[in-house]
C-alpha cells in the first residue's frame, strides 16, 4: 500500500491498459471522461473500480491537480476480496466509492436515455406531421431516407429498471448505517462483485445510447442539408403566405429547434448557421407577407408548379433562348403522341435536345460552385426533369421526394451524372473517351496537329479541369444520354410521363442494386473483372511475376428513363489496371441483372482485344477473341459440327448482324444464365472456349464435374490451375523462410488461383 504522488497533468492510467492497481485518492482531484463525457474523481474516490469486470481500464485518468494516492495492487477479484476481508476500513472506502461511481453512471445513463427517447419520439411524430401539412397546403413532401427503419433506443438496453432506485437509495442512506451494513466481509465483497457487473452493464448501456444519438443526429441536422430541419424549415418558408400555415408549421419548427438547441451529438456550428439563415429568411418573408388561401394548381403541388421558371432563372439563360425553350417545352407537353415520327414532332424533339444540352452545361457548371443547389435543380441534373405537367404530377412528387437524398456510391464506383461531373471538375477522375474512342489528351493532340492550338495551350488545357468538364459535357454526355435511352429515333432528354412504363421506385437503379447484380455475376464468373499485370520486387528475388488483380468498372447513371446500358471503355488511358466505364439510365425499364450480364460480356471481349492488341484475332496467339473469331469464321467448313449446329451458328450470326462480338455476348448470356445451372445451350466448341477463358467458380465447377459435357473442360482447367498453385506455393514457402512478410500480391494471387 505505497503512497504515490502524481503531478498535475500526469497520467495515472490510460484507456485500454490492464487493471494492475487501484488508486485511493487522499489529496487532489483526477479528471477523466467516458466517451467524451467528463467524470471527475476527488478525495475519497478510488480509481479503477469501474474496470473490475472488464479487467482493463475503459477510460483514461489524468491528474487535474497534484494528486496523492494510496496504491493497492490488483491481480484479480480474489486478491481484492482478501484485501477487503483483512481491512474493514479499506472495504468501507471501496464500497462507498463504488456506490458513488455507479450512481454517477446511472445518472448519466438516465440523461442519455431521456434524450435518445425524445429524439426517437420527435422523428416518429414530426415526419408524419410534416407529410400531413404538406398535403394540407398542397406541397410535395421530401423523403427522409431510412427514417422508417429507426428503432426505439430502449429496445437494446440491458439495464433493469429497479437498479436506479436500488443504488440511489443506498447513496441516500446515512454513512453510519451504510458502514454498519457493509462491515461484514461477505456482504461488502458480494456488493463489490455485484456492483462491478452492474457498472459494466451500465457503461455498455451509456455507450449504446451515445452511439444511437450520434447515428440519429444526421436525421435532425447534417452538413449535406438534407435533414429534418431543412424539411420543416423549407415548408415553413414556402407556405408562410398561406392562411394558417405560419402557426401550424411554425409550431412544428419550434419543436425541432427547441430539441436541436440542446441535442448533444450535433454540430452546433452547422446548427447556428442554419438557424440564422432560416430566421433571416423568415423575417424577410414576413415583412412582405400577403396572406392568401391555399393555391389550387390542379394535381401539381405548389412547390413544383413553376419548375421551369426556377430552372431557367438559375441557368441565366438569355431571355430569348429561355422564352424559346419554354415554348418548346409547352408544345412538347401538348403533343398527344410524343413518339410520333412526323416532321413537327421530330423537329421539336431535335430542338429541345439541342437547347437542353446547352442548358444542362450552364446549370451543371454553376451548381458545382454552390454547396447545395435547389431541389428542382438537382431534379433537372439527375433526372432531366423540367416541368411537373410534362413529368406527371405523381412522378414529379416522387422525383422531388428523392432528389436531395439520391446518391451514388463513388467510393465503390457508382455515380449519378452530377457526381461524375463533379469528380471530373475536382480532378478526381479523368474524362471519358469521346465517340471516336479518343481520350482528352488525344483530343488535344489532334487540335495541336490541326494547328487550332499550340504546344503551350495544349499544356495549359491538359491541367484545366474546367476544360475537361466541358469536353465531357460536349463530347460524351449528349451521345451517351441518347444511347442509354435506347430508342434513338424518338429521343428527347426531358423527363416525360410518356416514357414511364413502370413505377419509378421499381425502375430506379441504386448503388445497392448494382452491387448485388455485379456480386451475383462474380459469384458465377469469378474472373470477369480480373486482369493480368506484372509484379516485380528485385529486393526479395522476384524479377517478374504475373498476378491477377480485380478492378471493377465505374458505372455512371444517366438522367433518363431508358432500356440500354453502354460498355463505354474497358480501361482509362493506356494503363490496364484502371477502371472500365459503363453507362446506364437512372430509371431502367429492362432487367438490371440481364443488363449487367450483357455489359460484362462486352467488357470481357473489349478487354481481351485491348490486351492482345493487333493480334486480337490471330489464332496463333490463343485468346478469347482469337479463338472465337476462328470458330465463327470457319464454322461452315468445320466437320466436327453437325448440320443442325452449323445452322444454329448461322442463326446466331444473323441475330448479331454478323458481328462476332455480338455472338460472343449472346453465348456469354447463355453461359451465365443457363450453362452454370447445367442447362446446355451452347455447342461444344463455344463451351470449350468459354470453359477456358470464362471459367465458373469452384462451387459451380464441382456441381458440373459429374456432367460429361463439362467434365473434360473442368479437368483441363483444374490441371492448369494446380500447376500454377504448386509453383506459387513453392515461391511463397521459399520467401517465408527468408523474409518476415510475404508480399500481399503473391498471397492474393494464390487465393485467386484457388477460386
């Protein structure tokens, strides 16, 4: 029981350290925090009691002043029990300190629990009330993503209700009575054991409530501006002139702001900026307030009634062009048959397309310079929306409800078009190739060759992200938007109800749906997105080793309702270990799974061509493309094919318009959908090539191994992979004997070979 001194600012112990000593404070004070919440300890308190169950400190303890402590060695609970049995005074001090500590944690838990339950209650009450008020004042409501999935915080609380009264009443008992009650060693040590378990449970409960409040805080207010505060404040400001709306919506707003002003886990800096902006706007609107009845605008909600004016005003389009665009939109809306092939409809679609592309470029560039553009502008950029009547009232409502929260998943290669353009503008991504398969650098090189720019200008433009963005908008966006729409002859980029053939919620392409589709294909054709690259590490004796790396494509969602996807480029620039790029409509009318299979087949073909170069169709250099070309070129004279099979190949060529890549893609679809399930659709030559270059995953190969149509191919592939696995295993084993850590590239390659 040595007496120790700690100078102000020195650490008694750190979070995560094993519990080795209990420190009884005889002088001074110690500061600590539990996940950010302060807990101070002073004379008479014992540091370390809250870690008896876990065996390690759950928080750090720092001397707030100069501190003197008695140090008691702690090995396990048995050693503590012996100490308390031998020393009644120590037992009394430990019991009293433990009871004070758990009481503090119980109080803190009660505060957290009350705030968490209040937050849950507000979410569950305010969102339905907001939606009812939107309906009452004819506004289109916005959706709060995942708000419906929020669970009650108390559901996972492991603390019994009676514990609070139990410990609070012990704390309120006279010290003499407490000392007398706990003077027997069995009672005091039993209490310490029980209390240690309870304090551990209460700490877990506190952390659970802390995490809950942190996770739910973004629903109330967030840096993105899509939150409960923005929903209610936007409705309040928009409906301020409607009779009765100020009082009704203002009351809801007061509920939200009152809670936010005291909420623990929100960024108060963001909240203060938002509340100041809201208060200023509210004051300005009230100063010009003219009370009216609810404006009736047919089926169109008030906040969507004049969308085109919002878009044109935001764009700063010249007045003459703006008026012309407005007239064209009105004429197009009034067309009974928007897919008509007559000259009037064709001319109108062409003019609208030209003006839309100009408008899109202006609005996109302006939006990239603003932190949070208006919701209708987001609808325009991500959906091609311009007018509620043209879109259909219900469709416009849906687009408005998701516009603020719709996001891709750029970290995993899925982008909305506005996110993709922003990535180019900020220099995170390079532009795509244009329709002539020319990337940005090659495009500038051509301009220099034709003497339109000089070498100095070329160097400047190569670094100019604004010009890269313009290149993408002018050379890629118009072409791909039309291709993904699918029906090129009747294409018009404006979101129109005439193109909606099924529910928008069902046809919306989400990052999660894309991930599931790609994961399903990779579970069948595991090597689809792997490509060979060379690894060398002369320091450990590896001069040249072939390894396979998986690089998934980037998918950009175009602002239209379409039926097609486009495999635009297999790599970026010339480097083979870069992402491919695919485009899809953001609302897909066809099956996403089937589309991803098709695009994967196209990717396999194009990637093979890229790797093989000029020898992509030279059968003396075996590859997927060369063997398929040889098979299709000479199928008529192939005596191993029966007359029926040759007739089948001819039919496939006709379907693919005599395009060899087209035939391969058709066969690849059958390979993934049917052959993987042991349902034969391909002839033996096509199956042999597929087995070699598009092998199934191990589990599928095992299921097919008993089928004579696949058995030989599977054995051949297994033999080849076994040889590769043996060589790799030997290399890794040899390296492991000479170096501490085997390169991850080789370990990954061994795992790939075993798939």
